[in-house]
C-alpha cells in the first residue's frame, strides 16, 4: 500500500464513520432507543439518582459499538497493511478497552456536571458550564503527562545525557525553566515518530518518541524540540483555548437562549429531560463539523509560526528539510494532499508547504 492509497482509505473510512455516527444519533433520537435506555437505566439503577449515569453509559456503549468497525479498520488494519503498527490484535483490544473506559468515565462525569449546573443555575448555567470547561481543559493539560499518558505509553527521563544536555541548554537560551526531557515509548504501538511539549506548570516536560530518538541525528532532534518550544513561548495553547472558548461560550449561550425551543423539538419541556439528550448530541455533532475546519486553520497558522521560529533559532534549512522528508517517509504523510482535504482535515501544513517555508526567508525571497 503506497502513501496515496493509505490516505484515500483513511479518508473513505472517516467519511463513512461520520455518516454512521450521524445516523446512529438519529436512530437514538427517533428510533425509540433513547426511551429504551431510559427504562433500562431506571430498572437497573433502582432509583432516579443513578438513572442518569446508567443511561449515559448505555448511550456511550451504543455509539462506541456502532463506530467500532471503523476504529478497528482505521487504527489497526490499515496501520498493519502500511507496515506502521507494532501492535498485536490482543494488545490493540487491551488499549482500546482502557481508552473507552477512561472516555466513558469522562463522558458520564461531564454530563452529570452539566445537568447539575442547568438545574442549579437556570439563568446562568451556560456561564458556569463554559467556565467549568475552561478549568477542566487546564486540569487535563496539567495531568496529561503524569497520570494519563503513562497508562498507555512508557515514559522515562531521557538516558542520552549528551542529547539531554543540548536540549536543556536550548531551554536555558530561551529562559525556560523547570523543564526536563523524557523518552516516550511510542514504539510500543507504532513505527511513527513524534514529539510533544506536554503538561503545564510543574508537570511541563518535553516528550521525544523512542522512534524519533533512534532514527534521527541530534541537529534534527533539536529542530523538533525548537518547534515544540515555540508553541510554549508564543502561548499557542492559551490562544487555542481562547479560540475554542469563543465557540464554547457562544454555543452554550445559544443553547441557553433557545433551550425551550430545542426541548420542544424533542417533545419535552426542559433541557434536562433525557429525551432531549440525543438531540443535543446531534447538534453538537453538526457544530463539530462546522467548527473543525476553522480550528484546523487556526492550528496550521500556529504550526507555521513554530516552524519559522525554529528556523530562526537554529538557522539551518538543510536540517529542517531533511527532517521534514524523513518524518514524511516514516509517518506515511501525504506530502502534497488535495487542497480541500488539507483545508478540512489537516491541523498541520502539508509537508511540501513546510519545506517551502524553509526555502524562503522572512521577506519571501528564495535563500
């Protein structure tokens, strides 16, 4: 399977998955499944105090089951056919179980909190919910490299003291303190290479995948780190949260403004009636389709800024171009995707555009 075949298969699977997800929500809304789950939850829970989490668990498991074939095809079978995966089938199933367990707990917890806020603050719940969303994002950012990622990947202090010293010296040049460098055991699951600046405050750390460390020389790895540090120095995480916050608060405000109308569409009187919840999920699904390309465009702008920063900090376009080409080969990236695919789905510029960035100086002249 070549790169173009791989990405065409990924795209077809994504479009099919989105279609099935939308139809599954409509079936939940109009096919009587929601009412069935309500009755099942009431019978199983015994009291109304536990009906909501049981109902939400039923909804989550139903949607996860509907999407399971697409998830298996995209994240396991295709990766195997492209020789990108190191996982055995049993290992993939075990990791998926952990992922769904965490996701289900998170889903139930956030919905429970939202129902509480709507009932407790009928006039201002949307402000409280938006604020809670923002605080939750900060909390998850803080615990990601400490509590969440170690559940799926081995993490340990980088053992290569020479490379670790060079990276920490780079941090000192940029006046960044309280950071360390970790080896990220990505090879447990994939042959792809990656790097990440994770955490917030005292949990902030640079994560370099073992697949990156084993296949790239030190100047290339430093270029990757410079790119990741640029996201921190330019406060891209804060800007991304602010950008998302505009849509979150706007969407919640509209939901509050028209909550009686929306409830009536589902034949209910209140937004907190369980019969309304499938409609809310469907509206969130439509909002996500509209919001996705905007978020990706915002992210591509940040990635371009990070590339330019790295090229100014470590002015070697040859190293950057070599890095991009090697990453594209290793990660099976499409170097020149269709413009519409890039616009709707890519949160990074295409490889060809990133290489073009390195070939031009700040005024746009060739170097």
